[in-house]
C-alpha cells in the first residue's frame, strides 16, 4: 500500500503523461484518420437528410429516431468507435515499441501503472473529444428531415435526454473498448488479430447463448440505447440487461482489463530486435 504522498506523486506523474499523450493523439500523424472516422456519421446523416428533404420521404420523427438508433449501434459504436479505439489504444504501448521509444519511459523514475493510467485516460479523452461532438451533430442531422417544428420541439425536450444517453454510450464505449485494446497492445506483438476476432465476436453475439452475450461490450452498451435495436430472426432471445446493471458491468470490466494490462506491463521487457 502506497503512502498518501506517493499516491499524490504518482497521480501528478500520470497527469503529466496524460497531457503529453493527449497532445500526441490529437495532433499526431494519425489524427486525420481518427477525425475521418468520427466524421463518417456526419457525412452519412447529412446525406440522408438531404435525400429525405429532396424527395419528401414522408417519415415522421419516430421513424428517423429508429433509423438513427440502429445506425448508431451497428455502425457508429460497433464499427467506427471500436476501430478508432483499436488504433488509438493499441498504439499507446505497442506503437512506442514499434517506434523504439518505450524504453525512455521505462528508464524514467515512473511507476509503470502511472504510465499506463496516464496513457489510458488520454486515449479516453481523445476518443470522447472526437466522437461525442460527432454524435450530437449526427443526431441533429438525423431528426431534421422530420420538419423544422417537430425537430426543434424534440431537441428542446426529450431529445436532450436521448443525446445525453448516446453521448454516455460513446464515453462508456471508449472506456471499455479502450481498456480491451490497450490490453491487446500490451500482450500481443500483433494485436490486429485479437482486435479482428473480438470485432467478429461483437457482431455475431446476437446468435450466442445469453451467458456468452454477457462477455460482449456491445451487449451492455445496447442496454443504454434510448430505443431497442432488432437483432433479426436468427437472434437467440435473451433478457436485455438494465442500465443499472450494464454501467457497473462495463466499469468493472474496464477496471479488470486495466489491472491485467498493468500487471503485464510490469513484466514487459523491451526487446526491439524481436519486434
């Protein structure tokens, strides 16, 4: 057990790592790639809005909300957010190994847990800064075709709670997917295989038994959606977890993944020649 003064020192060090890593992520060589992934929903819903207005789709507000809800879960969360997290969080450790710079951090008087915590929180903050605004603007674009009066009434009323729910899903997704992908980057020399396998797991989870569904992150995130998403005729019927159960499950799962990543990082030895 560390004394309070040591805890404060480690927290300060983690904060310094956080600031450096956040700046590197938001202004690095791959920032444009992350921004394009976050902007894809804006382009999609902007295009759908233009087509709906031009053709006079006749859809009511409810239909537009259902459409956004399904696209948000299947495209925004399970694809764009997940792969953004894989790129951002895997590179936090594995990227430095490939760049042959991680040994500088290991040679510094920094506990590896503090290093990991600072990098992880920076990844979460960067992901949220990219995807939360994209979520809000995408939602506005999604409801605009319902008509000016209907969309304004919705956005000034129940729409605020819906937007807050979608933004919370993005943050919880960044926390959970980020912890998982960070662990992949610490454990595997080629994390892309693990990233791809888990993505397949997430997309086929609807046909898995209820017990196995509980190990999927998307399954718990879906419980927070303002509207349910139809899983299709092949889905195995299971009880959707409540938000009160899903939020702690996601947070505890992320903490457990980080604990494993921290334990593995303590045992990690730098051997650039093997990479």
